[in-house]
């Protein structure tokens, strides 16, 4: 593994754990056991490092989603696995990371998927098409419109003004909204699978 990859992976861990503002290049260098100068030879500043970290995280998420879709018996099973992964993602991510992204890096915050505010929703269209082919989603749904609706559902579930964290558990809100939306586009076969995986 080269220095760039090591720096990115450790930077991702530290940003997600402590938030962006709290992490300094000195802290990162110390954690890696290298000089700060070595980091600056690879990344000109912390913003450039953050962009590298976000690109790596996005690629990693897409790979994981692709693997889950490939290994699951059906698309409903894949969705439940992705939701579990997303809950783990939220659990491990410091609220400071998301707050710092919104306050300090709005130019990187244009797409909710690429901002990691709403992870694992980038392949909705593929999931919907596969669900229709498997007979678990209704064939009469408009994939493009439904995909946009699912993204908006995801946005709403993560809106802390709508669902203040003091009163609502993010994992409960996301799961409730997303699964109930899926029920609305599912066939009886899909509903049976949703009920099965909800009980597991």
C-alpha cells in the first residue's frame, strides 16, 4: 500500500471518529508514524485530503453495494442487508463529521449520496429494475420517478429539523420510511419477503 492510500484510509477513520475540524495534519502524521511533510507531499491541504477521503469512501460503498446485490438471493434481502450496513455506518460516524461537512464544506455537499449523509442509496434504479424482473416490485411503476422519490424519502429521514435526534433514532426513522415506501411499490411476493426479512 502506498503512502497516499495509507493517508486516505487513516484520514477517513479519524474524520469519521472525531470530525473534520478536530483532526489536524499533525495528529494524522503522528497516528501514521510519518512526518507532516510527507502528507503535504501527497495532499496540498486538508481540503484536498478530504476530497480524496470522500472519493475513496464513495468507491468503497459502491463496491460493497455491488457485492451485496450479487450475493443476495433476491433484491429484498439485499435491501435489508444494505439498511443494516447503513445503520452500522451511522453508528460509527461521529455527528461532528456530518456537521463539519455541512458547515465547512458546502461545495462538497451537493449530492446527498456523495456527501455520505445518505449512504447506500446510489443504486436505487438498478435495485428497482431488478425488483421488477424478480416480480417483487410492481411492473407498472415508473423507475425514474420512483428512484427520485426514494432519494427524497432518504433526504427527509435524515433532516434533523424534521426528526430531531433528541426525539427520534435515525435508524428507526430510515428503516420505517424506506420499508413502508417499498411496501407501496411491492407485489404480494415482495410483501411476503419484506415480512419475512423484518422478522429475522
